[in-house]
């Protein structure tokens, strides 16, 4: 999982936005529209990053379609120190 986190959060162009999304979701679960508004990002951009994060088991969706909220997975929570290290490097 550590390798996945490093790749998804630092090895690609969207890594900084994914870090911002994970930090926001750590604060509280949110839907894509709330994330877009809170992070001042385009809705489609947020959806793309959420899809990447879900494909890599970093975040999970709770609920259906538009109103679904996202939150970090248990697997991600177990490796939270790695995310903290990545966040320090990205900042």
C-alpha cells in the first residue's frame, strides 16, 4: 500500500490535488460537489481524482451517485503515517 500511496500522491501530475482531497476527507466525509467547492477545483477534476483514488483503494464511496460521500479506506488509515510523510514532502 505504501508504494501505491507514493505513486498516486507524488508520481503523477495530479498528486498535489489528490493530497488536498485526502486531507479534506480526513477532516470530514464530503461529496464531490462539496470537495470541488471547498478546494476551489472544477467538479470534473475532483471526480477524476476521486476515481483514481477509489481505483487504488485509497478512498471509498458511501451512498449513491451525486450525493455519495467519500472517505479514506481502512487500508489508508492503517498507513496514515505514510500519507503524513507524503504531505510534508508535497508542501
